[in-house]
C-alpha cells in the first residue's frame, strides 16, 4: 500500500518538475529576448545621439544662409523642415530610452 501511494506521488512530482523546468526555460527565453531588444534599442539610441550631435552644424549654416542669401524664404522653409525633423528624432530617442528603462526594470524583477 505504501508503495502504491509512493509511486502515485512520485509520478505527480515528476510531472510537476517537468512543468517547472518548462516554465524556467520559457522565462530564460523571455529574458534573452528582452536583452536582445534592449541591446538593439541601445544601438538605435546611440545612432540617434550621433545624428543629433551633428545637427547643430547644419542648422547653424542654414540659419546664416537664411539671413544672408538671396533665397531667404526657401532657406527658411528648409530650416523649419530640418528643425521639425530633429524634433522628431529627439522624441524617438526619448521614447526608446524610456522603453530601455522599462525593459531594465522587467529584467531586474525577473
């Protein structure tokens, strides 16, 4: 009788261990996925930072050209477009940095 009871619980323990290992494996896969996403976002943020660091040179030249050149209105339009473009890049960079922070928090919890 004890042997039957023992073998019954032994089978349940084996099933539970398998379920636990499957869950742990899924969690590890999720961690790897989040880490790769974080690394990808870090690369994108670094690229955006490089672009935004170079923006001052181009914008300064456009500002001078819009004051001095014959086609001031066209230069002013281009300047306005560039400013809008860089504002969009800054927003994108901030969103990606926020996403990186969220991923780091999730990884810390896991």
